[in-house]
């Protein structure tokens, strides 16, 4: 749950930034949100979650 909240916050900030610099229009952001919402209700959701967990694990291993 904590990872998904972090991902939502990070992606939300990215969308806000892209809207701010006018690279992304409101309709594009709404379509991305609708796609994500609908994706979470399909059989592809566990695969997407596993992918995000793998990326999170990889990024967690990085040391600077």
C-alpha cells in the first residue's frame, strides 16, 4: 500500500508538472487517469503490480 501511494504521489506530481509547462493537456491527463483506473480492474492488474514491485525493488537496491 505504501509503495502504491508513493507511486500515485510521484505520478501525480509528474502530471501536474507536465500540465504546468503546458506539455500535457487536461484531456490527456484525464485519459491517462481513466486508463489507469480501468487497467486496475482487468486481469492485467497483477502483472502491472508485479512490474511496479520489481522496479521498486530495483530502485530500493540503488545506493548513491
